C-alpha cells in the first residue's frame, strides 16, 4: 500500500496525542446514502423496486428523507 503525506501526518498527530494521553479522532465529511440504500433500509427488496406501488411511493419517500438529511446536516455544522 502506498502511503501519502496525509497518512504520515495523521500518524504523527496520533503519536503526539498518545504521548499527551489524548485520543485522536479523524472527522470525515458527510457521506449520504444512495437512493437504493435508503429504499433497502426502508424495507423494499430489489424486486419491489419494479412494482407500481413502489413507483408511486418512491418520490415521496426520497423527498422526505432528503429533507430530513438536510436538516440533520444543518444541525451538525
């Protein structure tokens, strides 16, 4: 595995904080779920993705969940 300068910097920070007795936490950016991940978590299987019922509900569900996601992002920034 090729190590980058960023990897070396993270290691240096971890070592320094370990000497001070402080844990080092790397905070990464927000990673959203894909539409398919959201719908699978909602309980729909891949076969149900093709039904008329799914097609009618898909837009409403995804719009509502994306609005919730935006509210959570705003609250945590």
